[in-house]
């Protein structure tokens, strides 16, 4: 194939993120592709690489589509090799994703990407499979299919750990952020956002930086950050993504949505309208964007109580509904319609629309919208006088407890809980729920929600005043109105509600602090109060306070364990107004590891508001406990996110692309918590030591030492001393067991141990003690023993060379490592690993052609991974540095090339092999100079059988009937042609 070396180098450069260098390299080589039939494989693949840069780096899908449009028809791709066909399908699919016309475009993209994935899988191309999965994830995102999107991203992430592709990593992080946001996994989303931002900074790429800024704005808005912070991020994204030359429509839309949402929280409705007007220009040719901006206009109209304008906007949205995915955007519209109907008193109709929104949210997998729809429905059912049903709906929201720390959702959920509790006559519970909701709304500075919830709470105060004979306060009209009765339980004191409030809020540190301040503030009407915590750097950090900070805050050492600032604080810290030494600091018991303090400013020489202070003192430990629980929850959530973020086995050279090695990796994960001995067996050179190291790296002992003892190389020194240590006078020279105390000892080639050492090893495993050479007192050690053997230990036991009781002790957890010939899918990744590992430091990267990879895959490798490593090491010595380091087929050892040639005779040639779906070989394929008639007949017979098996889903009896053969006759032909029926069965194909 022409340009094989150029293509190999370009692929590696793209993987390193050097897209600009590849573009310059390809430019003089690209010939026009006006006629698909005239192009050869090399030129086609060069154009696919250029399309990759157009789409994934520059953001110009139309240019890529124009480049590849001659291959839109499947029959125009059939003449090319499997690799070229896969590349064409991949980048045509990606180009369709970004056309932004109709959902049908995404369906076309998914079809092409599925074709690419199938071809890359047959060709063992991990990088191609990763890009195909990323493309599928992007298409599912456009279709609002977030469950499918997350599944595709999980598979792409697993492949990317093996492919090591910077450009693909950029897209993985970019797509992960919204997928995780919509699932409520905000810590995970922040991690990927940081990775995306780092890539943008390293490459100096404004487009990536703009995507990161837009995602930061969206994430900050979701979490209820200060409106000005959200607006700052959104405006930064708008500046970076304003170029009309590159497509960044979704990130820009996300930035505008966060910008408008922040303005709405601050009640800046006119400013929000101006931002929407500005966004309309970019959304003119973007149907989803136009529809989304219309929903924002409808929200503004409802905020202004302009139901007529809101109705017009919604009617316009319904006219565009055919252009929208059947998911999130329709869920937005359904909730808006429900709100409009509620204001018109049509509660039953509104409930039907909320249920439609809930159904859409569940179908797409957007958990936040599911919770929003449930809470909205509960409130609607209260309006419909169905409080018991409303309570049942609120009970179902317990499945969304991971949103208890997300303050905008706390506002939503606690408000609905208050509505339901009030409708059921549980007025104390209602007041607690409304108080928590108001605290959360205050923290995120949602002015409209804070005012509304304050008015709801005033109704309880008004009712309490009426019951006690005092004049009522003014209350806002809330539908349905609150009516006080003689048995109302609304007048609870501070002591009666604070415990419930803190318990309700105790999953979020800011919410605990805000709830406490809001509750105790009436007890200290003219006094500054605040809650602070000591950070790791030693400074005091404000959690919440009633006003601005005092001009000087004491250092943490001055407040720890004291109720007043230390008298030895330097006078220079004092200020004329708001002296720091006037503040009484009350340590909060239990708030560890970060100590928190409640501060009160003195109003004179005595304690401030002594009676109020005495009332709150008994509750300070409860406040401390609530803060501690909130801190622990955040730490636990972050730890769980990190633990679940990767399934990679953290051992260099451990490759598990093949099903056989994936089964080994799964077994390693299943025994993570075990401390029992492990016996790893397999053929010599199969990678048993890698697996043994992986046992340690995935175990609970991973942070402790791991020592490797090569038992076959221990003849130069006493074996017992090397394993168990030796006394030199009064000094112990530790052995492998002492060195690995708390960790793992790996005994490589354990079958080489002589019988005397086997006896001592049995004693060590049984008792946990070792006796150093020259000592009489046993030394306790805590180690896990992992042994490897390439010989049949049962045979060694029979021959008297290995102790059976030692075998039984070691074989508690057996792991069998498959030979390399049974895991050919791992070979491309192992080759890349060895090329990078063995290349001398300071030398340029070495590429390898796809033909060389195919040749290596065909060979059976009797020496397994060790032989493969040696072959790569030998080949690297022969690589020419000019024009660029490259491993091609001709550098491989002759026996390896000969084996590949023999395999090509007995199996279909590459072009016909690529037609694994049963297509007959073309005339150009079969009429080769060295091809015999029997080869042609075998290839044709194989293709026919594969086609029938595919049609019959791999069912032998049905396939034999179609072919006019007996079941046994078909089996014989399949065995001769090396055809596996399992490859055509649905379960295998879907896996």
C-alpha cells in the first residue's frame, strides 16, 4: 500500500496531540477524491486522517464531509481494505453527527459508526474502536439518550487506557462532563473538566479552552454557585467560542443557558432577555439551540406573570417539536406547559404534562430532571387535593439522595416536602422543610425562591400569632392558602425545630451553616454571628455569617479550645471598627478533622445576649455533629468517585484487550479484598509475573511493599537467608519476607525451590512467623504469598519434586494465564508497549505499519510475551532513523513472515477476510498470481457459509437446511475452514 509509512507516523503523531504537524505533512500528498473507484487504499486513508483533523481538532465537519462524500454509498467503500473501510465509516459517521439538521442525521451516523466498530473489532484495532465508541456517545448525546451515551463512554474509557491517544482523551473528557452532570455525579464531572482544561492549556487551543469554560459555567450553575461566578465563566466561554469558523454549538448553548439561569436567579430579567437576543444569532441555523432559547424566553415570561407571552412561546415550541429529540428538550417544554396550566387552575391537565416530562427524563437517563419532575408532581397533587398520593411521590424521591448536597435541588425538594407536609397537617415538619429550602435558596442567592419561601414561613408566624392572640403578620397569598386551626402545631420554639433542621441539612456543609445562622439570627438581632472552619493552611474560612467579616480575624491557634481570643494577640491586629478581640469563639465539638467555630461579637464587657447564648449552648455539639457528618459525606462521596473512575489494572505491561485476559482482570477485581495465597500458572513467558504484580496492585495491600523473589536464580546464596533473613552477630539482615512485611511476597517459578526451603515456606504460611538463619526465635511477619509456576505442579508432586501440602497452601486462589496465541487481540497493544519501553531515551518515537501488526498477529508465538518482546527489541536495532523511525513488515524475522504467509494461504486474503459478514470475494481479490483454484473455492465456500450463519444467527441446524447439508456435514466444513458459529450468535455479537 502506498503511503504506509506516512500513515503509520501520522496516526502516532495524532495520538500525541500533534494535529497541526500531521496537517502540514498531509497537505502536499492529498489528491482529489472525485471518483471513489479511482482512489487507492493509501490515498483514501490519508483523506480519512485529514477528515479526523477537520472534525476532531479544527471543528469543521462540512469540510470533512466534502472530502469523503464520494464514499457515502456503502458499495463505494466495498472495494477497499478492511482498515480503509473502517476509517471511511468512522469519519463519515463523525461528520454526520455535527451536521445539526435532524435526528435522522444521528441515526445515519450511528449506522456508520456501528460499521466502523465491527471492522475495527475484526482487525483488533483498539484506537479505532475507541474513536467509534466516542462517536456513538456523541450521537447518543445529540439524541438525548444519556444512558446509552454513558455506556459508550465507559467502553471508550476502557479502550483509551490501552490506546494512549491524547486527541481521543480530549473528546472523552469533553463528553464525560455533561454525561456525569446529568447523572448527578458532580465530583466525577469536575475531575474530567479539570483534565479537559489541562489539555486546552497544554495545547494552547482556544476551542478546547472554550469548551472547558462553558462546561465550568454549566457545572457551577448546576451546583448553585454565586451568580456572578457563573456569569464570569459563561462570558469567558462565549468569547472563546464566538469564532464562526469552528462548530462548538452545544458548549456555547450550555454557556448561554448557565448565563441566563444565573441572571434569573438574581431576578435580572431584562439582562437575561438581552443575553438570549445575543445568543439567537449563533442559534439561527441550530434547531435545538433555537428551541432551547424559546424555553428560556417562556421562563422569563412566567417570572413576569405574563402568561399570554409564555403561551405564545410554548406554541412556537410545539411547532418546532418535530425537530427536537424525544428527550430532554421535550421534558423542558412539558414542565413549562404544566406550570402554565397550573397558573390557569387546570391542575389535572398540568399533572398529565408533568408525568410526560417524568417519562421523558427517565427514558433519557437525566436524573436531575427526574427529581425535578417528581417534586413538581407532588406539589401539583397537593393542589389537586390528593395529599396521600403526593406523599407517596415524595417518598420515591429517596432514590435521589445523592442530590441532597446539590443546593438547587435541595430548594426544589425541601419546598415540595413542605407543601406535602402542610397539606397533611404536619405543620412542624412543613416549617422545617421550608426553613431548609429557604437556607439553600439563600446560599445560592436565588432571590425569587428565597422571597417565596420567606413568605411561606411568615404564614406560620402569622398563624402562631393568631393562636396566641397576638396581631398577625402580613403573609403572602399562597395557593392553597394556609388556614390556622386550634390544634395547629406551628408555634415550635427554637429548641423544638433546630434538631430537625440540622438533621435535614446535614449532607451539605454550606447548608448546615446557613440553616444554623438563619435559625439563631432572631435570638441575636443586633449582633454579628458567623461559622468558620480552619483550613489545612491554618487560616479561618467563612462558611456563613450575618454580615461582612470583622476587619481582623484571629489565627486559629488563638481560638482553638477557647471562648475568647487570646489576650496575647498582637495589638496590630486590632482595628478601630470591629475589633477581632471582641469576638467570642465557641469551638464546635466533634467537627473533625477540620475544626469549626461559632463566633459571636461581644456587645460589652460581658457575654453578648447572655440568655440567648445559654439557649444555644446545648445545641453547639449538635451543630458540630451535623458539620462533621456533612464533611464526612463529602469525603466519602469523593473517595467513591475516585474508586469507581477506572477499571484499569495499574501494572505496566498488563494488557487485557482479549476476552481471555479480560476474564483474568475480572478475577483480579473479585479478589481485591482477599488476603489468601494465590497461585498463578501458565506457559513460560505468558506474563505470569505481570499477573502476580497485578494481584498486589489491585489488593488492599497495594500501598505496602511488594518483593519479587526469582526462585530459579537463587543458587548463588543460601535460599533460606534470601527468603527469611539471617543473623549477622546481633544484627538481622532482613530477607524477602521481612522486607515485604504488611505487603506481598511474589515467588516467581516456585517449582524451583528445594524441598528444605519448601518446608520453611509451609511453616511461614501456616504460622505467619519466619525464623531467620542463625536465629532460634521466630519473627512474626504479615505477608501475602503469590507464587507463579510454568510447570505442572501435580506432575511434580507425583515425581516427588514438590510438596503436596505446599501446593494446597498456595493453590487457595488459582489463576491461569492464557498463552499469547489464545489472546491475539492483545498483540497490537503489547507491541506498542514494548516499542515505547525499549526505545532508548532521547530518541524519536517509532511507528509501526498496520501490515507489520497483521503479520505479528498471525504468528503463534510459542515463546509467548517473552518472545514477542525479544522480537521487538531485535527489530528496533534495524530501524532506520530517516526519513522517520518506522517498523515495517520487512524488518520482522523470516519465520514470523513465513508463518503469516502460510496463514494467508489457508485463510481468506485480507480483502476477503474483511468481509466477515459473508460477502463473496471480488474478482480482483481472487485473481492473484499466487492463488490456486482450491484457494479460490475455499474462500468462496467460506464466504457463503458465513453469510448463511449470519442470517441464521449462528444456528447450525437452520444453516444446514438452507445450504442443503446435514448438520454433521456442515460441522466438518466449518472445522476445515476454521469457522466458529459462536461469532455469528446475537449474544456474542452484542458483547
